C-alpha cells in the first residue's frame, strides 16, 4: 500500500508564518484612519486614498512578484517583498503630507505582494500532493487570518502607548523578522514534463483565450472590494455609528468599553471566524466543484452585508456581522487559487493567480477609495455598502458558467525530418 504524503510540511509551516506576519500588519491599517486624520487634519478621503493605492500597488505587484519567483526563485521574491514592505513602513512614519503618504504606500503595496498570496500559495501548491493541495491552500490562507486576529488589536494596543509613527517602525521590524522562516521554504516543483516544456507566453495565451479565466478574473473583483473596504473603514464605521456599549455587559467584561476598541475587535473576530471558514473551504474544494462553492460564498456575503446595513448598528449586530462575514472572508482564496492551478497547471500558477489577484486589488482600490470619498460627500458609508452588495451578487452569478476542467497541455512540435 503506497504511503500517503503528509499534509503538514516545513514548506506549509514556513508559508503560514510569512503570510501571518505580513497580513497582521496589512490588516491593521484601518486602525490608523482616525489617529492620522486627527493629527494632520486630513479629510477621511486622504488616508483612504493612501490605503487604496496600497491595494492597487499590491495588485499590480502580485503577477510581477509571481513572475520573479518563477524566474529567479521563490525565496528571493519573498526577501525583495519584505525589504519593500519594511522600507515603505519606515518612510511612511515620516510622511507629513497626504501626497507623500500616498506615494509611499506604493512601496508598501509591492511589499505585501512579495509576501502575499500569489507567491506563497504557489510555493505551497507546488509542494503539496494532489490529494492535499486544496487543504494545504486552505490552511495557508487561514494563517493570514491568524495575522488579522493579531494585527488590529496589536495596533490598537500600541497606539495607546506610542505615536502612530513609532508603531509603523515596530511593524517594519516585525516584517523583517518573518524572513527567519525562509529556510523552511525549499519547495519542489512537481509539474509534469509537458507543463515544464510550455513557456509562460504559451500558458498566458491559453488563459487569455479561455472565457473561464475572464470569469475568474471578473468574479474576484467583488472579493477585493468588500474585504478592503471593511478592513480600511469598518473600525471607523463602528467607532462613529455603533450604539453604546453596555457597561455591565459581556463586552465590557472583556475590556471592550469603547466603540473604538469594538472596531478593532471586529477585525480580529473576522480573522478568527475566517480560520474555520478557509480551512472548511479548502476541505470542501477536494470533493465539490470549486465554482459552485465560490458562487455560494459570494451569495452568502451579499445577504449578510445587506441584512447588516438594513438593521440598527449595535454592538451585538457588529459582533454577529463580524463572525458571519469572517466565515466567508478569505474562503474564496484557496478555491480561486485551486481553480487556477487545476485548470491551467502548477508551472506558472503564481503568475496566473497574480493576474487574477490584480482584479481583486482593483476592487480593493475602489472599495477603500470610494469609502473615504463618499464618506466625505455624504457623511456616511451607506452607498458604499450597497455597491458592495451589488458586486457581490454579480460575482455569485459570474462563477456559474466557468468550465472547471484542465486545459490540455500543448504538445511541443516534432523535430523536422532530415531531408
């Protein structure tokens, strides 16, 4: 009887560490909305635009770092990403104008790309066996949620003792510390001989001509819109609009006595619920069509967001929304990345998924930027929420026609016969 390949490997552990530490910092930026705006007197849209640019740079950088990893090596791409990430945070700590902050977030966004899903999931996916791949991608994605649990409360706690500039410097050191996980990330590349003989140009050409790839690209847009908007604006949304916290209630007993603390807690709860959601998505991806799972997740997000904004905003509704949305939060990532790997192969998974992820970050850019812009115009986030509901419904529909079958690998031309 053949021995089964292990699910937990050094590559999986190292990938989880890098994603966890990178996402802990990324998920905390919404906590800085109010402190930075109040110190400089910036409109809400200014720092929102900085975070939006960060998301867009992340999306642009993802296929670039995927190609760097596939051409020069996975670990070199991660080191370059960590250096960009840390340098961007250090320089941002000295930014005093909206323009300089927004410009420097390009560097931070590229850093997130180098330590993010496109590079890490490709490494883990190539190292995992066929039977373990979906689950391994789910576990790795869930590690990003562990970072989210840590990041926002850590930022909130540090801001109670240090100015935001010092917190940025501390976060830069944390990013560089993630590089100690690199020795574990020696990933094999179990691609077929035919896959290895196909060039990146051939694979990209096949994907570009495939309507299913376009549908995956378009469907991932709403995921970025919803996630980035909530990460960047939900703490401020809760701080300003949530009803009072009962001083004798459970939340106060846990030390959450202000709506500001509740806003940070909500991001952590989203991350906590998402651990189970992404692992479950990875598990289900082994047995059920990924396109139908993705359609179901986007439909559920649409319903949860619509019901939440229609109901009174209370501490209880914030907690319930955070747990429900958290269960659906990154559950799309192992399914989308697994779908790309299944249809188009493992050899250039990082680049192909990186291009799809660009759509995610286009949505993220609009979600964050529109959140700040429409807040400044209307004084609330209602319109931005309903746009998110609409794009979520679109994504649920667009995944249904995807052809979930591996594309045939091109056969290299036979050598010409001698005259």
